[in-house]
C-alpha cells in the first residue's frame, strides 16, 4: 500500500506479440491514427496522457534531430508508420483526434 492507504497496481508489460496484434487489428479496422498514436506511445515509452495529447508539430523526425526531443524512437518501422499516417495532417491536428476517455 502507498501512503494514504491507496493500493498500487503493478501493470504487466505488453509482450511484442500482443503489441503487434493490437497494431495489426487496428490497421485491419482502418484505425490508422489510433495505430500511429499507439506505436509512437509504446516505442517512445510515453505515458498515455503524453501520446494522446500529441499534435502533429510535436513529431520530430531524424532529419530534424537538431530540435529538442521529449522521447527518441529508433525503430525505423515506427518512424515510417508515423510518416505515412501523420505527414498529411495539419500541424495543429491531434495525432489521435479524441480524448483520453475515448482511448480508454
């Protein structure tokens, strides 16, 4: 128990197979922005509040590496996926396009 009597829940990490299945299913269902957002969140080890709040101008690709980065993603497949999904969005557009309540 933590201070104040609250229980702390230890979450098990996602396996690569489960993560891949979530991404594949999302792509099959046509949920490209969901898949891109989830991929960025997990590859960048971001908290859900961080990756749900992302806007397109927050994405810094390797050629822009001189800019300050909050999280660094080296996985080339995630970088390619992010380019394909988010490149055409306006810079002020949210990557997920919905609230944390919808994500949950």
